[in-house]
């Protein structure tokens, strides 16, 4: 059966070049800071993202929680989007590991946080409230549909945070998608934050890992917290060798994923039962609501799965499809055919 896996860009397989690089990677014990390839990767990553220093971490989830732990003290509060990954998809680690309360606000239609709304949620002097010390936002905003945050908006978020002494952490799991979609250097999107996490194991096709970046002091402390969480690894050059290829060769091609996502979204939008805000399809994610009297989103996604086309359903009405390097235009055309056959039997 033909399989088209649109659940996430995390399903991407490493390229042949990555497999060779893994085989040839020069390694050492990263616990001693001696893994040559990891050191090179972290240097390249820091330069690309425009930060002083970078740290290779096993996952985006760990990168984000390390950042939160370094920027805050237990008992403090952070502000984020209600649907933020750190709030909805981390098994509660913000509370359980960092001891932080999240103050959640609704992002607007375009996935952006409103400055006034942020301001009303900042608590500095009320003794009964957790003191707000951090703002976390996503670029791209995953559950808003892969929407982009512009450099101008990033600056506004930074400016309001600094007015109240907050640190700013950017969950940039897919920051390169945002940069490619806006046709700008990624550093334009990362200059106005104190730390950034981005993933190499999503659209950039590496098998494992993320980068956390910030000032030297921040990363030195992040290295200690990574160890505390059990994320210190040894011959990581095997993985970092793929990360180098991700950064040097896999970024520009994200534009193809964005074209495919738009083609998919426009196709789905013509099918009965689908509601898609086409203006939010900025990158490689297509979020949709689906409902017909005889079929809800969960049932649709289940039926598609039986026919080899895999998507994700978040609840009875809300679903998501994500394009990536292992999906081509013919897969999208096939997906639309499969969906149409289900809806118009
Ligand atoms: C916005 C966002 N942040 C963080 C993560 C976590 O990354 P990982 O799955 O590598 O832990 C994800 C994963 O999908 C994500 O979408």
C-alpha cells in the first residue's frame, strides 16, 4: 500500500549524505567537551543563529525546559500562548521540572501574541501571584498552523518584555521554515530574544536533536542543567555530523515543503467539510477543522490512515497535516484523491 505520512515533519528520514557523514564522523567524549564534530556543529549553529554560543541537546522539549530552568527560579511565572508546545505537549515539565506557573494567553488569528494582552498578564509586585520573569513564544507557531512571526513583531515582543525586566525565550523549533517563508536571514528572527531553541530533527531531516543558543553565560549554565536532566551525551558527533548537513544543505529546500503545503491546503479547502484559514498556511503546516453530519475529524483521519494517508487529529474537529522532504507533489495529489474518495464515495 502506498504510504503518505503527513503526521509531522519529525518522520523525515536522514539523507544518504547524512548516513555517510555519521559513518565518517570524528568523535570524542562530549562530557569532556572533546567531541570534535559536536564542537564544530555548535559553532556553526551559533554563527548561523547569531548567538554567542550554542549547545546540542537531545530534543526540542529538553532544549525548551532547560531554557526555562536557566531563565527562572521555581515559583516564578512565564507568559505564553495557551496552545504553546511548552504548555500542551510536554507532559507538564514546565511545572514538574522548572516549578513554573504558566500564564496563558490566546494568540490572535495569525498566531501572534498581542502586546497589550501580554502587558495585562505581567505580575511583578503582587505578593500573591507568581512573579512573571519570562516570555516564551513560538516562531513558527505550530498549532496556529505554522504561522510566521516577523522581525518587527519579534522586536515588539522583546521591547515589551524588557520594559518589565522579563527574559525572552524563542521556541524556534521550525525557525528556519519561518526565515525561508519570509525570505530573510534567520538571524533577523533571533536577534531580539535572550535564547532560542531550534530543531534539526524536523524539516531539516536529521535523525535526532536540537540546538539551544544564547549568551556564553546562559549556555554554560544550560550545559549544567542539561547534565542534571540526563541529557549529557558522549560520542554525539555521529548525530552532530547530520546537524551540520541540516544547516548547510537542508534549509533552502524548505520552500518546496511550503509550496506543497499551500497546494494541499487549497485542495482540501474545496472539499466539503473542511475549513482552513488559508491565510495561516505560511509554511509547511496545514491545520484544519473538519466536520460533516456523517463523519467527524477523528473518523476521517482514521479512514485516511487505513488507506495509507496519515494525518493527525487533535480532537473531534481539529486535524493537522505537515509537509516535509519525504513528501513530493505526487503524494499531495494522491492525498487529495484519497480524501475526495472518502467524502464523495
Ligand atoms: C513548537 C515546538 N516546540 C518544541 C517541540 C519539541 O521538539 P521535540 O519533539 O524535538 O522534543 C516541537 C515538536 O513538535 C514543536 O512543534
